[in-house]
C-alpha cells in the first residue's frame, strides 16, 4: 500500500472506487453518495486541484483519499467562511489558499498510517502558501490528526450553508513548513 497522486483522467476513471471508499468512510448505504460524485467531478475541474489516494496491493480498492484545490472568492464554501469569520482573519487566510476539502480512510484500515501516507503525498511540494480546512467540532480523530500536523484553529462555530456544523476552521502556513 502506497499513496500516490491521481491526475484528472484517472480520477474520472476511478470514480466508482473513490465513491465506494467515500461511502465506507461515512457509513453510507450503497444507494447513497451519488451527489458526492458530481461534487468531486466539480472539484476536479477547479484550479489547483490535487487528489492523493492509497490503494490496496491489487490496486483495485481505495483505502483512503484526500483532495483539495485553490480556494477562491465566488466558491460557495470560501464565501460562506468569509462571511462568518472576522474580516482580519478571513483576509489573512482566505483567497488563493489550498482548500483541503476531503480526507478519510475506510474504517477497517484506520490507525495503520494510511491517512498519514495520503496526507504526505497530497501536501508534498504544494505551491500554495496557506491551507484551510473545516472539521466537525466533535470529530476527535480528525482534529487530533490535524493538530499533530501543525494545523491551528482560526475560527470556531462555523455552520455550512445547508446548516451542518458546528465546524472548526483550521489553517496552516505551508511554505517552508514540515508536511
Ligand atoms: C481521521 C482519519 C482520516 C485518520 O485516518 P487513519 O488512517 O486512522 O490515521 P493514521 O493511522 O495515519 O493516524 C495518524 C494520527 O492521527 C491521529 N488519530 C487517528 N485516529 C485517531 C483516533 N481515533 N483518535 C485520536 N487520534 C487519532 C493520531 O495522532 C494518529 O497518530 P498515532 O496513531 O501515532 O496516535 C480517519 O479516522 C477517518 O477517515 N475518519 C472518518 C472521515 C473523517 O472524519 N475525515 C476527516 C474529515 S475533516
């Protein structure tokens, strides 16, 4: 098992395996998650898109993946964050940042370093100077992971446009920082 970057044609070709992993990560039923395929295709056409995935030894099962793209004004998530944050904080962090938008590992492969592997490949030589992510406040495994990788809290109690939350917004200066 080793993580690697997938280019956009490979993301398109391997969408079924990625969606299967996504369903497993969030304990969804087999008939759920179709909306996410459209979301992912949309993300993959954005500037700065990058997706890293770890596969099993036969290269046919996605064990975990992470993705992001350049966060810009006009994107609903970035605009919602900007509206919620103090102006000084949003000016410092938002716009041209790497929006770390998805990250997870299938349940039966957790606590074996898969997320660490995916994360290191995703962030290696990233051109962006700042990263931003949002994590549900009660998600201790993910928050612990991010804190261990140098992410700090820049805003709390963020609710998504559809009312999900509360999220913690975390940021990291990327240039020159250890992955
Ligand atoms: C968060 C997640 C991606 C971690 O994946 P993983 O492959 O188990 O992580 P790793 O094995 O690489 O663990 C690296 C570090 O993360 C932290 N961590 C991972 N799982 C943890 C847990 N259950 N509790 C506390 N810390 C945890 C630890 O610091 C761990 O280091 P350690 O094993 O030396 O203690 C995984 O739990 C997951 O997919 N969760 C569901 C999806 C999700 O919530 N994604 C994040 C959305 S913001």
